C-alpha cells in the first residue's frame, strides 16, 4: 500500500508501448514495412508516368528519310527560285522575281531588298540538319513546327516546289532552330538561328536603296538650295567644270565623292505615315539632280528635319517618303566653295643669291646644302672630329740668369 502523495511508478516499457503501439511487435514492423513499400511504388509509378508523357511514343527514323549533316534540299539552287511564300497562320508575304529584280507582291507592292532575299535563298541552300529530335506527330506543336510555325515555300518559274518546310522555335541551346519538311514527320534541328532571315514584317522586306546608277556615266550635276543654283558638267576632255554661277574648273575629288554617295544612296527607313506636305517635300529645301550620258535623270528632294538625327527625303518620281540620316544630307548638300577647284600650292621662293632654279634645298654656291638634323638625332654621315683651338702662349721675358720671378723683381 502506497503512501498518500507519493508518485505512481510506471514501467518504462509500458510507456513506450502506449506511445508507439507497433514498436516491439511483429505486427507493427510489418505495417511500417508495407507502408514504406507502397510509398516507393507510388513514386516509381509517378516518375514512369512523367517520363512517358515527356518522351511520348517515338518511332525510330525511317531509313533514308533524312540525311544528317547534308543539305535538306540537295537539288535546290538560289538561281532557280522565282517565288517565295512566307506564311504564318492567316498572314502571308509573297516575294516574286521580276524583270527589275525581286518585288514584294503581297500584301503590298514594293521593290524588295535584293540582299535580304539572296540571304534567305542562301540559308535554304545551306540548310543541313544535325539531329532528328522527334518522329512523333504529336510533338510538332511542342517544337512549333505545326501550323503555328512559319511555312516557307519556294517555287521556280513554272510553279514547281523547290523547297518547302516549316521553321519552328529556337533549339534548347538557343543556337539552333527546329525544322520540319512539308509532309514530313521528323522534327529536325538546324545548327543556326534562322528565324531572323525569314520571319519579317512585309514592310521590312522593302528595298531602302533610293538610287542605283553608275557615277562614271554622269554628265551633269546640279544643286539648288532655294537661294542659289550650282551646276557642274564635264568638258570635252571629261574633266569637271563649274557652269553656274560662273564658268571655272571644279574640284574633281569633291564632285566624284558626291556622285559616289548619291549613286548608292540608301535610306535609314521609310515613313508611311508622313505625307509629302507634312514632310516638306512639296516645297523641298534642297534639290539634287543628276543627268547621265544615256539620258537618265535622277532627282533627290530634301524636306524637313524629322529630328536632330534624321531628315525627310524622296525621289522626284516616287511618292515614297524616306528618312535620311542628317550626316548623309550634309555630305550631299555642297556649297560653291566646296566644289571649286582648290588652288595648287605655290613653290617656296629660292634663297637670295641662289642659282637659277635652285630651291630652298640648295646653297648660295649651288652646292646642295645638308638638311638640318633634328635635335637629339644622329646624322647618317659621321661628323669630322673637332679640333681644339690652338692657344699661342705670350712671349717670355729675356732670361738674365736670375731665379726670381717677375713678381719678386
């Protein structure tokens, strides 16, 4: 019988059993092991399901279907291309090869940038896939090579398809592009980013070149800034001479330099929103005209400033409003003083007493003088040794046999 107030003594093993009823029993150990096994099994199933969803049911590439590290279109040549269709969804841009070069045929009519088109065709000719990413059609949307991608179709003059493919998104390393041929199952990886050469707005395909002519065929050039008119023409010998405001020789380098820049003038951009009146092109501030020996005329009109960096301009035979860099305008609008022939430097006058025809490099006696040697440098010819001046001693006093010096005497 325990005393009143004394603590009840419990068996430690009994306490542990009440807190953890399965510890120490065979049934509890089996229960813990079963629960752990079920958890691991569930994890394995989830991982397997995730891998299945990511990989899908891939099929091995069909033998001979795709040649890796080889041209995707072996017979394609850029010279045979006559029509390019670029379609993404309902939007389509069509480029056509015409007598005057490449043109945008849809959705607008404008001469296309020949360099940009040639770059696109070269990319197609050089397209060489390096890896087959997938053969599962259900993966086309994942790599954006389905109808949501950029469909490229190139035809020859007869309408036959030379190349057809879909450009998808960038590769996983952002250095490649996913590609799929028309009617093809394989998702291919091209080793470079191609989208910038193909996926452009229709207006971005426009040619920004304003003039393209041979400057050597120009016979006459005139500049009018609204105040004064300057005209330059070739004489019978082909030399440039000022015709207006007065007849005199013109500076060949200045005229040739202006024509070289004008012959391949390229705009900074095109402003579709600006009218001719708003751009100041109905009453241009400056006009530059060129006439060739073949009878062609090219006229550039310069209007108002867009801002500090750009100025409106146009060809007189077109309504397109271009934007030129202000630096371009400054190099084209020359003043009369800049086009006059520069006076030749006069020869230096001969030294007084010099022989006839002797310049500054000859001495009075007619013998060429030695050029001065810069300070701190050595002459290429050895200088003759300098001799110390001879000092003549004063005459000595007559010797009288005394040993005293003159001061002691």
